[in-house]
C-alpha cells in the first residue's frame, strides 16, 4: 500500500493509469493479442498479410486493428495504397513499467 500512495502523488500518474487501462483493454482480447504477436514476429505487415495468414475476415481484422491503433499499441505507415502496421514499442514498455510498480512490496 505504501507504493500506491507514492504513485498517487506522482505527476502524471492519473494519465498513465488511463493509458494503461486503454492498452490493457486492447490486449485483453485473444484475437487482438494474436494479431499483435503476428505483427511482432514480422516487424511491419499490411492488412492483407494479417488476415490471410491468420485466416481472418478482412472486416474483423480491420476492426481489431482500429482498436489497437486507438489504444496506441500499433502505428501505421502508408506505402502507396497499402497500410503497414508496426508495434508501438514505447507504449508497450510504458504499460510494462506501470505494471511493474505493483510487483514491488
């Protein structure tokens, strides 16, 4: 409990909690986690690669990617008509850092 009190006094902690909550909600879905894992294994992938390799509907894939984008877990880069997805490592590190506070005793 002592650690929690010190978090509440830190500048920006409430904002960090909002970010963490959004990211955790995005990561909580098994399909989104599977998509993230695929992106991680391939560094940068387009939507077609994601839905064809993972055997998903294009509309479902796009829907899940939108949620991941909104949570700040992936970012996009347009190359011509294609959009490529990559992990937003800084956001994933931030969530890991926030969660690590809770393991301190």
